[in-house]
């Protein structure tokens, strides 16, 4: 198979209704052949929302991604199915499968019926400083010129990729999720949410391996605007089990939370 385009202006290009080819923009920092989990997570979130017969009065409240294997930079087929249908709640599953292989990533989404204007909104906490007041900080060293690290704009209110400990980072997509298609607010959240451990790392990436086999995102509302903020922290037990969690914000305030389980070990 030919190399993914390094001049792509999107994370994915659509080959068919349910089939997509990743571009070099999806490339993660650890291998030239695998994706950062953010773009495929957003692709699965899109599939949940765009599923045939999806009810317009329901909105995604929680989505859990199981990352079963590293997601390759090769054509992927998206499959969806309705697990449970209720009057006010439904459960939807979506998966990504490379040609001729088992699924590599699976999402299970809880969607809840909404009625706009039913209640007065209640703030979930103070807003973080705006992205205009944040600073661009260098990404940790990556041995290729194009990837997720160049397709996302990152500005830090506190911390940085190279510092250890909690960090507050605004993130914005520089390219759409799918070429020539509109990017939705949900996709903006999911592209960024898997970066919680990356921005709030507590150990040196050069001497330690971090693997997050899952990601769960809860949303009480969708973001307004292009920026999504991760106010993130990471905790690690001495046995090598960790957790990265982030409060998610837009420029108007809190929108939800993301959590990643972590396997952590010293590099051999």
C-alpha cells in the first residue's frame, strides 16, 4: 500500500459510505504506522451520531472506547449497531476494522433524550483562562514531520508537553476530520480528549512506556467554537497502573470529563 499523503488537509478521506483511509495527519508519536487514538475516536463518534435511523432528539452523554490494538494507518471500515433502544435512553456500538482483520477499536455510546429549553442551565464550575491568554509550547520530540502533533494547535494555560505534572491545554483542529466534510462539535471534543495523559504526563516518555487501552468521555453539553480545553492530571500506582483524567471546557465553561486507564512500565 502507498504511503498516506503528507500534504493531506484532513485526518481521513472517505472511500465509501462506511470506509475511510487515514492520512498522515492521524499518525501518533510512537510509531510511523499507527494512529493517535484521537482521530479514530472522533470517527467512531461521528458514526454513532450519523447512524441510520438515529433519533434527532437524543444526544451523546457518554462514550467509552476500547482500544483493542494499535489502530493502523490503513483503510478502515466503520460498523455500527443498536444495542438497546428505550424511550429516553439508547445504547449504540461502533467499531473500526482494517481490511480482512479483526476490529481494532470499539466504542459504546450512551445517548439520552433531550428537550431544549426544558430547564435553566446550571454552571459546572468556573471557566479556565481563554486560549488567547495561553502559550504555544513545543511538542515532545517526534521523528516525523507530519502527524497528529502538526494537525492540532495546542496552547497551554499551565504546564507543557515537556513539563511533568498537571496541565491545562487548549486544543484546536487545524484540519477537518473528514476531507470536504463539516466537522461537528462532538468530533472536536473526541479528537482532543485522548491527549489527557500526553499533556499531563508525570514520567519521562523517553524512559517509560504509557499505553491507554481505553478512553471514556462524559459530556453534559457540546462545545461552542473551535477550541476544547483539557484541564488534566495523571496519577500512577507503584505497580504501574495509572489514570489520566481531564475536565473538558470550551470558552464558555465546563462541558464534561474524560478518563483514560494507563499501563505504565520502564522501557527495556
